[in-house]
C-alpha cells in the first residue's frame, strides 16, 4: 500500500477543489443560461401574441378632417354617406372576385366603364399568370369617408376601407381606398359628358347644379346614374 504523504493529500484536496469549482461554475452557467432561455421564450411569446393580436385587429384609418362630409352634403344635399359606403364596400369586395375570375366586371353596381375595363385587364393578366392570385375569405371591417375634391366636370368622394383576406392561405390585412365619383352625365365611357337643361337646352357648367341659371327650371338627374365607383387601389 503506497504511503500517503502530506503532499499527496494536498494534491487530492486541490483536485477536489478544482472539480467542485468547475461543477459550481457549470451549475451556475446552466442556471443562468436557463434563465436567459426562459426570458427569451417569454419575449418571443410576447412578440407572437402581439403579432397575432395585430393580425386579428382591423387596421386603423388615417385621421381625417371631420368636416369632409359636411362639404359633400353642402354641394350635394341628397348625398347619403351610408348608401355610398355600402356601394363602395360592395364594389371593393366584388373587385377581388373579378380578379379571381369568379365574377364579371359588369356585375359590379355603380362602377364606371373605365374601372370595369381596368378590372377586366387585371383578371385576364391574373388568369394568364403561372401562379394566379386567389383571394379568399374577404372580410370588410369598416369604411370611412377620407377626402373630397371637385371641379366643373366631376366631384370625387374618397373612401378608406379596412379589410382582410386569405391570399395563398395566409391571412393579411390592408387599407384600400376607392373613389366614388359624380359625373355631370353618363356617356358611352361613363364619364365627362356635359349635361344640358331639359327645358331650354342650356349647358350645366357647375357640378351638382339643380336649377338652370338661364331659365330657372329644375335640372333633373339620377343619382344612381351619375355616381360611380371610379377607382379601387390598395393604400397600405
């Protein structure tokens, strides 16, 4: 049996101390790493939850001037914002179906001829694409009036539409915008044809004018005929 010397005992004690320190360092590092991993998991969960919540929450609108509708109603006292929004929302929803190839552009009510031709071209391009887009589960959350402009030929009320749909199986949300345009009369292309007084034949030069400035007769026009959705585009 080998003789146990003091120096051997010292060596053994030192080795054991080194091993113990190494174990302590390992345990401490493991606990610290575990804590960091847990914090990272918690952070990822917060991010994922926030992302899911953002996906589930409708996108917000741009803040707009609250006097816009009053300006429209001043020029067009018969203007009904509720009916206009319903027409615009229906046109926006159907324009996706047209691109899908499920509807004809002619099925969109109160849509200008120019916009119908634009949608027809988009549908043809999509159908001929190697990977055609297909919009499913289209949901419109809400819409709001967001702008108004006019000149002597037309007046256009702009609407923002918050919506979502599935595109290639992925849910996405966007803000679309659409122009609801008043034309003085409707010609072959659905726009920009001068309206004349039915009593004296004088031209009507001001958008929305109700009384002939030459003979004082009432100017008859059909709101269903003269208001058209003229543009649909994704805003963001």
